[in-house]
């Protein structure tokens, strides 16, 4: 099973709303990632969690707040977003962030399409 | 900033034709992945290559990792409309803890 699930599939929110994106995997992976992807562009890394600890924050604005409650779950809390934050948000996981070669392979979820009005 | 350049950026071909997509960098990667992505969906892993010179086949798709582990190619034989999508290569550097994505190749296969 190489499945990463994400909810919701679609989300529309106003600039004053608070919402959360959820990601789950049961592959025993200890690294989880959040990406942002704009149309016709490759994914851009936002955050990396390794063994439930935040290891990389790619200078993401504080209106995005990640959380890793346990090794299977990853959340992205959204607050006071801007229209330019509208994008496809992707979650991914891998066995580890680096080291043994195949263990770096990342598996992606289907994404959450976010529209900020 | 590490870069992975893909070429071509866009390819429109007819069903049955062959094509090759290239992924080039000046960096050495410990592994390299190829993904296919359809609009509004997440990237789907096609293959991981880890050894310089390695060739892997997935039905009509052939993937090669360069001898120096800096580049890779994807060859599709007898393309079908179902091959349509965005193809992304992504390299993992041993100490980077993250992937470097290629610029993407958008493939359109028509009947």
C-alpha cells in the first residue's frame, strides 16, 4: 500500500477564515512534507517533518502553520490567507528524508485545491 | 539554488509516436524519481533510479539514470492518449533532506 490520503479535496475560504488541511499515511514513513503547487509549475516545498519534528521551513509565512500529531498524520492550519495563496496543496511522505537511496522516494497524496476569496 | 532542467517543456504528438524527455543538472543525486501528474491531482510515482547507468522499464516507458548520476531520460514507445500529463523528474541529494524538482514536461498525445 503506497497511499497518502488528503482531506478535503476542495476548499473555498475567505481571508478571515481558519481552516485545516489533513494528510494521513499508514506506510510507516517517518518523513512527511507539505508542498504548494501553482498551475503549470512544479511543486514548491513548504515544510518537512522528520520523526514528527519540523526539520525544514522554507520561509513560509506564519499564516500557514504545520502540525504533526503523530507519525501517520500531518496537518496544515490556515489563517488569514491571501488570494495569492490559492493553489493545489500537496502532502507527501517517505521512509526517511535522506540516507538510504530508495528510502528518499516520496509518495504524494491527491492534493487539496484551495481557493481563497 | 539547485536546478533540474527538463526538455522539452511541451510536447504534442500523435498516438503511436515515440518520444524522449530529458532531465539535466550539474548536481549529483543519490536517487532520482519520475512522476506523472494530471491536472488537479497529485504526482504519481513512476520509478526511482539510484545507480549510475541504470535502466528501468515500465511497460512502454524506459528510464535511464546517467553514469554520473546528474541526468536522466524517459523514453515512451508508441505513445497513447493515456500518457498525456505533466512529467516531473525530482532528484534527491544525500544531505539535502528534500527533493529538487525539474521544470516539468507537459505531454499531449492525440488520436
